[in-house]
């Protein structure tokens, strides 16, 4: 009985050894044919970093540029990439488009807020200066006031500055000073209105971008796969 048990153990160990060797050989054969796939199919699994080119397509989408423009840029990227994870690249583009659209809205809103602050400062200065007339119609004011110099370089609210001006001690100079402030305020009103229009456009574009995400994703995916199949064929 003991002899049969020993024979069984030996046969079992031999079977294990045979299967192990067969598995190793099979693995070696598979390793000798890297990237083997079905005819006409090209494997692209390496993730592409979300670099400037992919982000650039996202920016085009966020700006509402024509589909053919960013579709052409996408074709160029896919065509020159030997290994590419299409899905992760598309996700990178869509994320960047959402981020850029939100950034555009934030910048437009900040510009409107800056104009509002400048207009408020000018209005307060006009009111402060006008209050000096309460003393009557005399040519000299009861107490001189300090003037201010308001300037905006190239109509850019980011380059707005207030400097200390000269002392104003008579009515004629004060009237001239107030008139100049009102002209600046009127000019800013026009610029502020344009900034509000830009904000509304940015909000509309952001909403449109978010609504089109599904269609854009499908278009990019279909375009990318079409190019890959051509390369694989």
C-alpha cells in the first residue's frame, strides 16, 4: 500500500512540473510577439500627458471656436502619437475646456467689479467736491480741498491709479475739477457697459460649452478612432 502511495505522489509531482514548464513556454511565446492584435487594430494604451496641445484644444472649445478648427488640431495630435490613450486625452481636453470657460467668466466678472469700484470712487469724489459749494457763491472757498488725479492706462481697469493733485481754493477751479471728474465718469460708464456685455457673453459661452460636452466627446472619440484604424490598416 505504501508503495502505491509513493507512486501516486511521484506522478502528481511530475504532472505539476509538466504544466509549469508548459506555462513558462507559453509565456515566452507570447512575450516574443509583443502587441499582437486583431488585423486592422492598433493598440494605443499609453496615457498622454495633458500638455499644451491638448489644453489648447480645450481653450478653443471654451472660446467657442469653429468645430473644424479644434477637430483639425485633434487629428494632428492623434496622427503623430504612436501610443495614445484616446479616452484619457479626451477627458483632459474636456476638463480644460470647463476650466477655461470658468476662468473666462471669472476674469470678465472681475473686470466688471473693478469698473464698479472705480466709478464708486469717482462718484464719491464728485460728491465730496460738490459739498464745498454749500458756503455760497463766493469766489474763494472757506477751506481749500485736495484734488485727485484719476488715470486709466489704455482703458484697462487693472491699470487704474489715483494720485495726489493740487490744492483747489477757488470756485472756478473747483467747477473745472468737478466737470473733469464727471467726464471721466461718463467715459467709464461706456467701458463698464462693454465689460458687462463681455461678462454676459462669457456666461453664455460657458453654458453652451457645458451643454455640448457630450457631443464634443463623441466627435473627438470617433475622429480619433477613425485615424487609429487608418494607421492600423
